[in-house]
C-alpha cells in the first residue's frame, strides 16, 4: 500500500464489505457475481464459506498496522442470509476483533424476503446487526415473474414487519422500476406497499432503481429475441417522478438520486462512504476495496477464492492506483448525485461555467449555486448523467 494512501486512511470514514456470492436461484436480470448450488462446481461448499472469509480477514489484519475503527459493515451478495445466522455472526465477530468498531457503527445485511424468518432476524439483531435491506423489487406477481424473483408479492411486507419485530429500527426496501410489461398502476401498487410500511414506522429507507438490461443476462436475451419490449427512458422518468411523489408523501426525503430516507439517521452510511470517496475493505469472491485512491479486487469464482486462502495466499486478483484526474472525475460523478451536492470549487473553470448554464436550464438549484454548491433539481435528477457530462468538460 503506498504511503500516500495510508496517510489518509479512514479520514473520510472506513467501511468493510463482505460479499456472500450464493443465491437459491438466479434472477433473469442479474449480472452480479453470484452462484447457485448447480453453478458452483467442486472446490467450495457453502458450509465452509465462513471459514474462508475468516481466513481473509486474518490476512488483512496482519497486513494493516493500526487501521482506523470500522464505521460501517455491509454484507451483500448474492443472498447473505442463505448462510446460517451463526456464520454471519462469526464473520462480524472477526471484523470486530480484527479492526474494532466505531461507536454507533452501522451493520447491514441484504436479504431476500424468502431467506429470512423472525427467528433468523432475531439472531442477527442479537449478533449486532443494526440494519436490514430487503430485495422487494415489486409487489406485483407478473412483474416479479419477468424479473424471475422467487418471493411472493407479499413476502417483502411480511419480512419487513418481522425485521421490525426482531428489533431492527432501520429497514430498507429495494425497488426496481421499468420492468418490461410493468404498467403505471403496477408501479404505484409497489410504491403504495412501501409507503404503507413507511407510514407504519416499519421501513425508514427505500431505494428505487431503474432496471438496467445487462448483456449476458437471460432478460437481455429475451429482449433481443423480441419476447419482451426494451425499457423506455421516458417511461422510466415517469416512474421516477411517481416514486418522488409517493415516497416524499409518505415522509421520506431523497438524499441520493435513487435513495430516500426518513431522516439523516436513516440514510445508508455505508453507501455514503462509496459516494463520498471514503475507504473500504472488501472480503469475499470478487469483492472490491478502496484505500486512499488505491483500488483492488479479488478473484471472482468462490472455488478459486477458497483455494488461494487454503494455501495461505491473498485472493487478490488486480490493483490500480487512480490518477488525480480519475479521482476528480469520480468525485464529481458520485458527489453530484447527493443531496449534499458538490462544492463548485471542486470543478475545473470550464465545469463551473457549465454549472452556471445548468442553473439557467433548471438542472441545478439556484440558491445552492449562489452559496458555491452544485445541487440537482428534480429535473436535474432525471438528467443526472447529462449534468455530470457537462460539468466534466
């Protein structure tokens, strides 16, 4: 690790990401680094996976000399809750022992609704988890069918209530809009279910993402064959406006283009680390890490990952040191998506000129611009990628 990277380690916060690559089935739209039992092949068993993560954590703690305390931990995937809760608790315990947790650390696990029950969630809460993020996606059967989700339309509602009953004060729902065949009333039904849980105090955070059709997925193949229509950008904009209207009406406020929270304490602090160019260390197959402008990533396949650790080797596969200009580009791309906005001083002179034009075009808030900040308007959020391109001439 370059000394320059270590010199700023943790200055903007430090998070740990744990990638659990297992899924009960593969959703048609998903291109994440995930594997079903049939896809894993020899060389790795789910029952042994926690030991491999523990071995990688042990390697990291030997490499680092007095790392900063961990502010956030995020278990993602895949479906982390396909591992027994005791395994997740052991991994969290190793992170606590090896790094130490900052006071009031945020500890999140993703979960599919069908992968948890009340007992499972209670065990996770007892182990120290503070937040659950549930993959709801939709509340409409035919939309879930196109996405090839396994849970029932009401499954996420039940799981969210169980999380609250287990003692979780922070529960997120992930939604997807723009699925082929989704009607306006379908999306409003999904938003309505989420809004009802927000109003009941069960859910305090909602993420709503436009469907992206990734090459190599079954969904992309079906669209290419003409079996399903391609997503319509104008329709996606309408869906986003509906989300803003209904989620704001339920008591949430946007703080990142695709994320709404009840209050600042309900925002996902781990994701804010990513968006603010903080530092994080990733464990697990394909996990990425970033410390002070140095980025690296692990081998992707779980069996290859397990073999490296069994031999006492790092599972690292690649590494890059970002140039100052690359770091600037990322800071603008990510920072502009936030309600906190971007200091105009960060921009090059041509970018500041473009920001003034964006204000005149209704894409950036005039009052914030006058205070030296670039903050997207609602229209600007719909055209966020365009605004970023303009500010990075």
